[in-house]
C-alpha cells in the first residue's frame, strides 16, 4: 500500500530526531523555562520580524485551538468560523466543550469573506435581542483552508480590517502553514501573517515534527496568566523542551520551508497527472491537499493499493477523494499513484 491519507503518518524529519538524540542527556529546567525554548522563541520572532511576539509551544492542533479560543474569549462570547472550518466540523465539539459556541458562517472554497463577517456583525447588533444571544468575539480561519485553498494578501487584509473595526480577534490556524506559504500561488509571507493576525500558530505536527505547534501572540496581547489556561487544559508539559527543541531545528537553515516545498511540488505534480488522465478537480487547490471526483468503481479499485480519504459523496456514482502529500512523501509513490489511475 502507498499512502496519501494525511500529512502526519510518519514520525519526524531525521534532522529533528537527530537534534533530539544529540541533546537527550542535557539537563534542562521544565515547563518552558529551558534554554531550547528560549532559543526557539528567538528564532521564530526573528523569522517573523516581530520582536514583541509572545510564543507558546503546545502539542497538537485541537489542543491548541481549544486553549487559545477559550483563553481569549469572554464566557458569553463565541468564535466565528467558516462552515467548513476545522473547529466546526472535525474537533468533536472541543470548542463547545469549553462553553464557547462556534458561530458557523457560509464560506466559499473553505474561505471566509470579509463581507460575510461584516454583514453578520452588523446584523447581530441591529437585532434587539442580541443581549440574549452569543456575542461574537473572534474570527477563526485556517491557512491553508481545510480544502487546501489560500487567502490572498488582499483577502486577509480585508478580513483583518473588518475584525479590528468590530473589535474581534483574528486567529489563524496554521496547522499546514508551511504548505501554504511555499505554494506558487501564495502572495503572503510569514511576516505578513504575523502582521495581520492577532494570534496564529505555526504547525509542526504535519510539517516534520513528532508533535508540536507554536502559538504566536503578535501584538503584545497574550492573555493574562495564559500558562494557567494551558495548565488547566492539561497541556503544560513538564518536559517543555520536547516541542520547542523540534521548532529550534525546523527553523534552522530554512528546514521548515524546504520540506514544505517538497510536499507542494509533489502535490502539484500529482494534480497535473490526474488532469492529464481526464479526472475532474472538485476544487483547485494549490497546496498539498488535492481533491478529485472519482467514479465509485475506480474508488474501489484504488482502495486495494492506495490509502486516501473519501471526503464526501459527489453523486450516486462518484465520490470526492482527497490525496495528501507531506514532507516525507517519496516521489516514487506519486509516480505509482499516477500509474494506478
């Protein structure tokens, strides 16, 4: 079997593992007070050109979303997200579990438009019953989106402007951030992300780390006693070095972006191969997630030799399939997949 199931099937990039091995017996203090965390934080702040940033290393995406959203919202507030957003569909109600509602709005190709948010906020406050409703306090988006699509710099700037006009926090889920930033269609840089977002996270779990996400508060806006929130959610590692050390390696010698480029290059080769063979795109993704409409008989044939995700039913005879490349995908696997289709 060859796998295009997800971008976290392998362990970690060999350089990350080697850094863990090389420092294994070095004694460090705990809970993020170690030297590795200090060094990794400095590297990330320098990369972002954001000296005022506050960085916190957590372990997984759902954990990160739940903690950040819970910490930054008041008890009576909810978070706006696209209807296809990860926090709305694929986190088992983790946000609602904290007492905050996900306020899902219609998106297009996984993206949430500034005008959609602006209209929603204005309509909310025009409602005489708004005091009895869940107040919007944050806007959550993913970059890339759950469909691999990208916000342009203009789209993200417009969204940030609307958020700031209405005093909403703009939070970007960057689980696949590297795969988005290196796409040939991206016109955003990581510095742009840091400038436009109030808080975002740099995904490691899906891009070369064993585990780990780096949360960045960009405007001196880290919630008071944030680490108490982390502790209350059971997410404060005694061995805080585990996550930060991996980011220290990922942000050395451009590794994070180089391995992201590998995944995107193969994904675009895969996409072109499917198109050349007459397959139809479900939508046009420029990143490491590719979506195709495939005849159900062919789906069954492929499933005997390839791991992929049946994303959704297209019609009675076709299914939307998702194929994902990663930092670790061998080019030979892409060639094999194209032979099979």
